């Protein structure tokens, strides 16, 4: 019989880090920057409203944000296309090895970067080490005036002050779909469920699914030649592919 | 100043004072611990053992256990289906809150006994489907009146069983011992 100490914390094999299980494709050419994904994500995952004062300190909390940059020198400046930025669920994540409390661990089963809220002690090393800057920290217990608590998602933990949090690829939806499929004695079908951001996107710019299944839409899209992975040169093996100028 | 205090504590009266102090702290701690081991006050002193003695299955009143995350607590309508045909319901003092709830249509405020913290996501369905019986976690309900927990539902309790049921299957162990299986 195996025990906890037998759980092999083997060195992450490169092929394994590259492979992954869940992935996403974001088409920046059709993204209109409407922020529907940002709102949907906040509602799905019980993300608090930080307010203007703390936002001014740079403490705003989003698991997904729409980035835009200036390109070129004045007066020939150009806006880059809208770039939804969320946790890339790296195969070899930089946030993981720096956590002293093992609160940000790699899921062997789902190949995701987990954030275990009850382990987190709030050192914020992970957020400082994330090249994508997608982690957000609960600086306070933010107030949710009535009737806002009524829209809490019961499948997601309501985080408290002093805890780091980030995109989970809607792991509660993954579990729900897997549970439903298992109760019906079948496998999860591609497109059966999707992440909250992908579901809310009116332009269908976000595709979510299994990247280890060659038949799935997301794995076929991610093989397109003009797909780009952000900061790939850091060796993080991000699992989100971006299309720009295709 | 401190030396005088120590000198006073060393005389018999001082030793008795220290002893009483220790006893007070100990008894408060023991009382605090004992409150965590007691079943909470319920609006009705529901006798599980009587209902099980009649041969009622757990899933008759808690059908959610086979279908989804929460086992569920029955509404008074379900109780009433049987109880309105029982003469004792009219006379029994213990059942007066049930009668009142049915007549006024206000739900009975049961106090949940078996609970896990907010950051743990437990799914009954998966456990029933894996062949677990209710009493393996909730104890033998045919012996208790008000439901109480035979053990503390902590992570060690869950994980011991998860690892045992995975056996030698590494893929199953990865899934069952994964943080993201319960914490998200």
C-alpha cells in the first residue's frame, strides 16, 4: 500500500511540462476588448470588488485582464491589439518553486497550477516571481454589501484577507463536468463545458479544452502556425496560445 | 518587587492560589474542548435510531447523496408524508415543532452536524459511487438519537482513505491525493 511519502515528487520531465492537459487559445484579432470575460470571471470565481482607493495602490484584483500597449514613438503611436492576460497554467511554472508553504503546487491529475488557499500564508513570493503578473493578493477582507453575497458561487472558496489567488482554469467546472460524465459512465466530451471567460466572450475569441486530445478544437487551433506563446523563451511552457495578425 | 512576589507564592497560601489558578485554566480548556465534541442543539430531538429501526434507508430522506455534492436535509413535507398517518404525531410534545412547521409552512431550521470548511469541496455522489457506505464516515446511526460525528472530518481522515483506496494505482493516487481534487 502506498503512503503519502511514496508520492513521487519526480523531476518534471520536459515532455510532460510541454504537454499539459487543459489549454486555451485566444484570438486577439477578434477580441474587441469588451471586458465581458473579466466580468464573467469575477462573478464565477467570487473575486472581490477592491474599490478605487486600493486600486490606486495597484491592488486591484482580476484573474483575467485586457492588456493594451503603445507601440512606436510619438506621434507615430499605434495601439497593440487587445490582449486578454490570465494565468498561463505553465507546465514549468516560476511561481511554484518559490512558495515556502507549498501552497502553489502543480496538480499531477489536471496538470494545472493550483493555489491552495488554506495553505497560503501570504508571502507573495509567487506573484513577484510570475512573469505574466497574473496573481492577485487579498490585501483586505473586502466588503460585499447586501445583496451582493447572494451571487456567490458555492463551488468556489470565498478567500479571506492575506491569501494569494489566481485563475484556476475554472477547475470547479472541470470537476463538475468530470463528475457528470462519470455518473453517466462516459468520458468528458470536447465542448461539453468551458471556462467562464470563454463562455462569456461574445466574439468567441477564447477557446478552452483538452490540449492532450488531438481531436479537440483547442488542440487543433493551438497547432496553427501563427500561434504565439507569451514569454516562451523563459522556459515556462505556457498552455495558452495567442493569435495575432493572422 | 518580583522577589517579593515569588516569596509570597512560596508560602502555603500562595501555593494554593497557584493551584486554583491552574485548575481554573484547565477546567475552562476542558469545557471548551467538550463543547466541540457535543452534538448541536436541534429544533426537534430527531431520533435517527427509531427511524432506522423502522427500516427507512438513509437515501430515502437524504437522496442528494446519490446524485450530487450535498446529501440534503428533508423538508417537513417529507416528514409529514409518514407522520400525518401516525396518531402519536398529534399528541407527542416532541413532534409539536413539526406540526407547527407544516401548518405555518415555515421550514425547520436544522443545524448541520457533518460539516467541512469552506475551502473543502466534498461531493457525496463520488463517494457513494465508489462503494462507500454512509456509516463509514457518519457512524452507525442506528445507535444515536441526534446525529453526531463519530470522528473529526479533518484532512488526515479524508486522505488516509483516499490513499488506501488508490492502492498501487499511481494514476488513481495522483487524482485522489491531488490538492486540486478538494481545494479550489
